[in-house]
């Protein structure tokens, strides 16, 4: 799977893989599974889309944040793991920094799921958890972690 080429067809650009800023790895392989560390809603230049959805940002802003976070995860898959090694997306966990009364968290994360489906086809259809958070690192609007199965 050429992730970069597929994203280009979708009008999206693949960012470089983010470098860890702490004592952790961008992904860990165990057996046939690769566990990707959480990726923030950060653009290709490193600017984080920040704020609480439902307070500072709209649900549509949240969808953009979800897009940015999943593009960063795809960057890890492409640049560090190799897209050709990905058999399927197994699980996505999305964390949305939101107002206490914001209940559209799954709708915000749908954008990430749509992109994974468009890139990987049926192999991009995954299990998912959508979680609202009081805060996230760097005040990011969204953080996404992914588990993929390797060939």
C-alpha cells in the first residue's frame, strides 16, 4: 500500500513522521501487531490545532483536528513502518479535548475513520473508542492512537 500516493489522490498530504519528545517509541511491534503512540492534531509544519471542542472550537474544527491527527499516524505507518507492511487497521482510539457538555465526540472522530477507510479500503475498517477528555498534551484538540496488523 502506497499511503502517500493514496492520500495525494484524496487531496491530502502526508506529513513527516513526528519524532518522540520523551522516553517512548513512535510505535512498538509485538507479534503481528504494531501499536502506534498517540498522534496529536498537528499540521505538517508542527503547529498544533489547540483548544476545547464545544468551547474554543466547533465540531467541524474538531473534524479537521481528527484529520490532522490521523495524517500524523499515517506518517508513522508510511515513513517508519512501511505502508506495504500494513495488513489492516485493527483499532483506533480517539481522544477529543472537549467541553463537559459536548457529546458529538464520535462525529469528530468519524473524519479519521473516513480517511483510514479511503486509504486502506476494507482493511481500514476498524474497531474504535471515542473518548472525551478534560485536557490533552500541548492543549491539542485531538489525539489518536492506532493498532495495525502487519503482513
